[in-house]
């Protein structure tokens, strides 16, 4: 364990690990879910508690156990979409949210997903993807958001000594990735992280730039 983040799976030297459906499903099958904090991040629920539109279309990609969705449902939000690439994770979500209205659960690759949303919630998904795909992540988010749509959540503000995931980063890098597509309302040290991540996260509140449209 390093600052609350378990090492997932060591990579063989010189062999690039494919962070694909088999990799992630195996993590879930083996219960190697060291990223799972067991509850929604207070930084995210604090933001959501002030979000006015309960009918907003909200997406949580790479959602894992989707604690943020539990918060949204119990606070009256009615249009939530969860995506995870791992069938085993989705199986758990289907059981957890069985017969629950207002929530859609998809077993899909985020990068192939089609849809339009008012709000996307980021929680330990960006750090799980191959860093080479970070610009694609930013472009894909842009294509999924409505004209005034927002991407909010937390990103690591640290490096990791072991091979990721998780992959770290810093404000300089994040600014260069997101600034072309988003107005950066907030990208600053997070003051209300979960205890294991205190001092090592930034909170982001990014609004899609008006002139940014991408083919999804
Ligand atoms: C580090 S975990 C974080 C889970 C959850 N957000 C949390 O914070 O507890 C990353 C999750 O993203 C999922 N994932 C990885 N790549 C994905 C992709 N391309 N599309 C959708 N989900 C993906 C994995 O299966 C895993 O559940």
C-alpha cells in the first residue's frame, strides 16, 4: 500500500500491459480493488449538494462500485448513467441498483460510448487509463457533453513510484490536456479528499468551451 493506493498488477519489464477489458475484469474477479474507498468522495458530494438540476443527465464513467450514484439517487437525481468496462463490476452494480429507477448501467468502453450529458463525474477513472490516452479522454468528454456541460471530480496531484495504474500527474499537465476543450472554473488542490488521499488530489470543475465539438 502506498498512501492508500494498492499496487494493482506488476508489469513485466519491456512488455506493455494492455489496460483492456480482461485486465480490468481480472482485477474485479480477484477482488484487487485497492482503489475502492467504500464511499463517495466528500469533494464530489459537496459539489453535487449544490447542483441545482435534479433532472440533469449525469454520467459516471469507469464507475466501479459507483458510490456517487448512491448519493445522487438518495438526493433525488433522476437521470444517471453508469459505465464500466468490466462485466464483473457491472454484475455487482446490477444487483446493487436492481429495480431502481433513474439509473442506467452499461458495460461499455468509455471511449466507444455515445450519448449527451449535462454533467460527468470523474473519480479515479482518469488515473486508470493509459496516459497516452489522456488527450483522447479530454476530447471524448467534450463530445459527450452538452454545450454548457461540465466535467467535475478529482484527479491525483502526485506521482507514483510503481508502474501504474494508477498513473499520477500534476496541474501543469492537466492544464495542457483540458485547456483546449474546457473553461477551467476550478483546478486546484482539493481540501476535502478522502483521508488516504488528503493532500494528493486536485478538484476539477471544467466547463466545455462553446466552440468545441468532436465526432463522438
Ligand atoms: C481505478 S477503478 C475506479 C473505480 C471507481 N471510479 C472508484 O473510484 O472506486 C477504474 C475503473 O474503470 C474501469 N475502466 C477501465 N477502463 C475503462 C474504460 N475504457 N471504459 C469504462 N470503464 C473502464 C475499470 O473496470 C474500473 O472499475
